[in-house]
């Protein structure tokens, strides 16, 4: 999870939060991002379980007070809580009269004692533990990251979710989606028209109910919910009986019936091999024999092959390089796709290549296609190829086995 910050009222306030388990940008920008430094939920910890006063999630008991990372929670932030409340957009009541003997850290965000429930706001280098005035400590329980309930209400952050039913509130996709008997929520946004009774998570940001498919909060009107299949939480690809999907977009020309995810953003159908979210074709690849061979290096690079040649997938650019043995060396090459006015998709504007011999890579060459000979050459492609030298050397070693 990562955060983009802006400065307001002297405080650093994040604008958005990204997360690998769903759509890249959360729609509730400022409020969610203020807690971007929170950690993944851990099991509830009772204070008496720790003889040294550690009550979990960064909290400690010392005599009659509770501390968070060395600061008393009823004193930290006292000088600027009102200014912080202005930035958050609603009044905040800093915790007071905390009962240390019964204090329990429920999660990184939520805590309680026998009398009150608390929520911790975090901004870089500071925090504010505030009271949830109407929360019931006896029945208060954490559901998910910044989501909780008691016998009467559902809470998101330190606010009540109006109209939500605590008796039926449940998580659909951790950190992202939840529902009750009446509505489905993507974070704090109601997914209009979704049926809670049949709503389920399929993978990544794909969801469906009995009648529709969604990408986050966006309905996919042409998708068939009965045959729709996602391919895990790491890539935005799915298929149904008619189409292959990349997020909200249909991948034109990719056959749904024979679609197969090979690795990460590399996939194929019966006719071609593709890479990336817009289905860029891997030229000269034989789909029938195209397979993953082995991971390269410590990162996510991968060696692939078909019956004619090997390939290296470079995830940083969502590109595939071909490796072809020739005499005592290996030719490394890749088409360079360039945009043209009026063209629906980028077209091949150049080819970048180099020779790999005995662990040494020659200076890359860039050859423009005739239609692009009068345009500025994309010289950065040579630097990209050179930067992958260790990967290509390891690939050559694997090819020799």
C-alpha cells in the first residue's frame, strides 16, 4: 500500500491510496489515505496477556496510562486536534479518562476499554486517538481494515455508516468490499444495483451477482455473470463465454474460448501470444507450444519458450524480448511499438536488438521501419535492453541446460 501526499493546514494529507488487491486508486481519497500507514489487522490482544505492559499493536500500559510508541494517547495531538479535525472534515474528541486496566487494542485502528471505544488517526510522525462517542464497548468488534460494528451501528473509520445493518454486515473482499442485507459497499461507496444476497468476489476487482458483473463499482454491461471467470488477484484479466476482459475493457481480437493466462501479463489464445493490458502481440510466437520455463533472478522476470525460440518477459515494461541462438551467440530483439495519428493501436515502428556472446552484450541497435524513418528514433529502447543484461545472461545459461 502506498500514499500520495498534499499539504493542508500545516499537515501532510494523503490524496489517494493504492493496493494490489483491488483497483489502484481508492475513491474516498483524503480520509482513507490519512491512515495509509496503518498495518494489516492482527488478532485481538488482551492486555493481561503481556506481563511487560505491551497490549499489542504498538500500545503499552504503564501505571494508570496507555502509551502508543512512547506517547500517552490522551495527550498526544492535544495541541493540534482541532486543526486536524478541520482537515478531516468533522469534529474530533481526543480520548480522555482512558481506563488502562481494561484497555484492549482491537486492531491498529480500533481500541476500547470498559467505558469507551477509540479510533486512531495517523499522519506522518503523529497520531490522534479519538473517542467514538456512541459506540458500545461491550459489543464493539472489528470487521476489517477501518471497518467495525457494535450492536446498533456499522463504523467506517470513526464515522457511523448511515443505514448499514450491523447484524448482517460482512466482508466480501478484505480491505475493499463489504455488504449487509440491503447494500454492497466498495469501501464507502454503495455499488448501485448490486444484489447483496448473490454478490461475490471473483478476483482482482471483479465481482458479480446473479445478474451483473462489476469491475470495482463499474458495471460491465456486456459481461455474462454465469460464465465469467477471473484469474486471481494479481492481474486484471478475465473471460466469459464471449469476451476476454482487461479491467473494464474488452480485448478485441483475443478469443475467449481458448484464452489461457501463461504468466502475469503474458497470455495467449489458439492463434497468438499477447502481453500487456491492451493485448500487444508477441511477434513470431507459436501459441500452441508457448509455455513458461523458469523464473529469472530474484525478481519477477521469466523465461518462456515455444518450439522455435526462447523469450524473456520484462514486467517493468510489460514487454517480451525474443532470444534466438545463432552460431556462438544469442540474438536478443524486440519490436518497438509506436503510436500513429488515427491508428487504433500502436504499430511496429522499429526493432531493437543486441548480440549476447559469452556473457557480454553488444551495443544495442535500433532500426526504424520505413514509415517512421523521418521521425525521431526512440533511443531509450536501447537503454532498456542494456539494463536487462543480467537477465539475458541468466536466460542464456538456462537455454544451454
